[in-house]
């Protein structure tokens, strides 16, 4: 436990948290919506600092990040809590938990960076549960990792206020931002927050102002956010505000947590989203949770040849030149970093 950042005192011993757009007003002895920021004696404390719920070495493709140092290794870490309460969360055991979660382990920024070094990981991914609400640990670890030449990856819902994000952004190299839907009613009904505009704003600031590599994930859930017009509107926003070269991942939903009554998303629906996004001008569109599907591959937007062929998180074919161009027609492809083939030669994912 340590005093949190981004809060202000109010009358009557209350405090206002200013970390995320919920701006929770918290009475003495109570917690914010995220469960792990608590008012103690008129001060706001974070209860999960230095507490890790999961840690492991992952292929960067699992995040998913398909255009950032392909084939590299990310040391993935998480704690507990989230500022959203998605009814379909696949990591609800930790995202909806607090500091009483029974499997927490002590971890410091120095220890996390040392583990990344020990296991030869090119990056650290702040992931699994929402990294925004363990902001203090993420920021301190990211600063240290940057000094050590290790990349920082933020796998996030993007639901953060501008001021704290602008402090963190200079230390982040890549982000996958989860866009839940393009309908504010979905955010309120399914995620428990007023709307998705803050997440979209974060994506725009990250890419336009800080040059962070940004990829987006849109989990398609039947009857909730799978309408063609909503997906078309989403794709149009990406093209107009982030650029047509922004990688977008349309993932297939499987029943989980409080939404086990819904069926898995039909593959045809995910394929529809892929088609619609291409019609709106996106160049790099992927399908998720459908291993072996052609939509996992990267294709040249000019000649159409397969450039990076994947099976799940594994690269099976790589056809980019050393300077990041299609080896067939010479088209520049926006992939950050070179293919880490040696990683695949020595690692069994």
C-alpha cells in the first residue's frame, strides 16, 4: 500500500480520484469503482502497488501486437482490479478482485525489469487486468525499463484521464487498446462506464501526439455490438482519426463470466467485420480467436501477397525485407522492428 497519485481532498474527509474518467468521489474508509484505490484518513491509497497476480513470458503476438517487433518476447505482468466491470471479462478472477486475492506476490520495478533481463524478453507488457489502475507501478517500472533498453507495452481499455496519460505516454512504446463497441449504451450496460469516448481519445493522443505504436482490438459479441453499421462506423473512425495503416483485430467472443448464456460469435460475423473494415479503407485487419484462419496473416495492401503468415501466435512465414518492405513489390509496410527469428528458433511457445 502507498499513497496514490492523481487525487484531491474534498470536504468532510472525502477525496476525488482523478486517474480515470469515472472521477470517483470516495468517502472515508471506502473504495473507488476499481476496488483498489481507498480513502484512508482523508488520503487516497493504492492497495495493489508491488503486488503481482500473474507473470509470464509471452510472444508479443499474444497481446495482440502484430506490427511490433514480430516474434519477440514480452514479460507479461498483472495485478488486480479494473475501472470497468465487463460482464464478459475473460480475466474476471483478477480484474474484479482486490488486494485480498490469495495468489498475489511481491514485486518491485527493479525486480520486474530484472526478470525481463533474465528471461531475455525484449519488452514488458502491462496486461491481463487493467494497467491504468496500477498506474504507479506501471509508471515506475516503465521508466526503469526504458533506461535498460526494454520496451513497454500497455494492453489497456484506454479509460484514463488526459493528465495522467500524458505523464505515462513518453515511456510507452506500443499499445493495444480494447474498443468495446461504438455505442455508449454498450459501455454502460456491459462495461459499467458511461461511454467509450475516453478510450478513443487516448488512442488518438497516443498515436498523434506521442508517436506510440497503436493497435486496436474489437471483440465482437452477437446481438450486442455486431451490427454491420456499428462496425462500419468504428472502421471509419479509425481511418479518419488514427490512419488507414492502424492494425485492427476483430476477435471472436466465447461465453465467459456473466455472459455464459450467449453463444460464441459465428465465424461469419467476424469475417463480415473484416470485409466491412476493408471496404472502409483499413489496410491491416486481423481476426482473433480463430486459429488457422487466413485473417491472422498480414497481406501487402498493394500486391496482395502474404507477408507474415501466422498460426495463432506463431509466425510460420515472413516475407518482409530488412528495411520493412514487401519483398514482392517493394511496398513499405508499417511494422516496428525486425523479425526476431532467433526467438522462434530457441523457444517453444
